[in-house]
C-alpha cells in the first residue's frame, strides 16, 4: 500500500494506547517485498565457537546420504541438525537498525520504510553428537587387505576408499574420521584406506614377535631398521612398519635410531581374539592357560586386557569366556541395549561398562545411561541391570 505518514503512525499509537514519549522516535514501517515468499531462507543457530570458525573463514559441512539424518561437521566436531519451530514469525530485513544503532545515530529520519525479503517459522538447531563412525569400519571391511600376493587385490573390482571418499560417506568431522582410522589400525595402501584382514595381521605380528624373541630384544626397544632388514624378504616393508605402529609406540633414541616400545596389552588382546575366534564358548581356566602359553615371552596375559572384546560368564559351571566385540554391536543407544539384553538378560555394571562406554555423550556417565535404558535390582547382594522393555 501507500507509505505511511507520521500522522498515521501517531494515530495508530493512540489507538494502541501507547505513549510515544516512552518509545524511540524512529518508526520502522514494514512491507513485504515482491520476492518475500519465494526465496527459500533457512536459519541456523550457531554456538559462539562455530560462529568464530565461520568468521575465521573455515567452512562447515553437512554430511549424510539420502537415507541418513543430516549432521553438520566442523573440522573436529559433529552436530545433529534438528528443526525447531518458533511461535513468532522470523523476518529477514536487510539493513535493519537495532535500537542501539538508532540511539547512536540521532540524526536518522523518524520513519524508516523497510522491505521484508523473506521469513521463516523455524530454524535449524545444532546439538553436539557422537560422530557416526561405525560405517567407517563396515566400508573398509568390505575388502580387507590380505597381503601382496592375494589374487583378489589384483582385480579392479574391490571397493576402494580415499580420504575424500570417506569424508563424503561418513557422518563425522575430518579429525574424528582420521582419529578413528588410527583406532581401527587402518593403513593407506596405494592411496586407499584399508584394514588388514585379521589372519594376515596376525601373521605379520607373529613375524615381529618371533624376531624379538630370537634376538632377545627388550620389548620396549625394538629397532625398526633391523626389523625391516630381517623381515623385508617375507612381507612388504611398509606392512612391517604398519604392524609395529599398530602394536607399539614409535620413538627415536639419542643416536637418531627409530625404535618401538611394544604394547603388551594390545598384543595379548589380539592373540586372545585369535584363540577365541575359533570357539563358540571356551572353558575359562583352559583358555587362560592356552592364552598365556601363546603370548610372547615376558608378557603377562590378563583378563582386563579383554574389555569390549570378550565376555566372561562367572555363573556357568565351569566358568566360560566367549568373543563379544563392542564394534559388532549397533551404534544407536536403544538398539545397543536391546542387543546386549538379548545376549544376557542381567548384567553387572562392571560387565556392561565396556559395551556401552563408547555411547556416553560429552559429560555423560555410564551410570546415567544405565538409569535411562535399564532397570536395576539386587541379586545375591550384587546390583544387576536388565531391560526396561520386553526383549523379543
């Protein structure tokens, strides 16, 4: 319509029983511009940290395939995106002045005609969430690397993933993805990320531990150069180095030589997995005996090395142990608890902790998770947890 005059504004204020003296002298007269309804506008609410990243010129990325709920990632964090509805319509007005700006600029004219270019009834709210990394392992397990002599690898059919591919497929930030690749001992072979097939990994580890044994080296001072010289004829040198990195910590001594300090727990754990893989259930005391005989000289096999890998059943007679890998369980909280309660109906906190620890959000405790997804009761003086819902 026609632009309002000051007299019309004052008449409107009187009708609304407002005292002009209590208001700022400037009046915004709003009208919808021709494009107001057509331009799709989306609002995103950012916490100060993310805002600073954008202002510094970094980018934020929305990740997810068609069937996945979108997440937004910064360089190192992942956020869920949820739509929040507002009861007040949010209007976009370019060059709109805030009361502070109007006060500072007394000279501005008292009627400001502004055009609304767009509006929205909702905005995207971000909530920090756990990166969805389960898929990473799943993709790489489609074609584990079985060594240089493997025929399958010579064909061009296997699924290959570069860092770029993983960034477009995995709903996590770049730093979280790269960290997880380290956690799962992935290695880059000819530019593609691969996971070693378990038997091949064990074969490599075995070469290394046998060499350590025959040379009588200390487990915390394994020389890279000699390992490569001695084992290079058996396996590719980069595989030997990869296995040392996976099961040891690299350091350089005063003379500039590269050494590895081997991780006892990691090596014992891998050997336990190898032994348990071939049996459904294992008599616990027999297993412990075989396991201790199988680990390298000077290492001690202890059950606490098997958190999140194997489950001991103290109630059965004789006591048993079975393979249960946390990485094989669902990523979703409720589904994770459903599958745990279908494996065992009552859990102690000590037993269940390794299988739900990774579900804890930033400041969440295992106790809080259990309170939400399980109910507790006492059994022979021990607190146990069972499902809140019937498990089919």
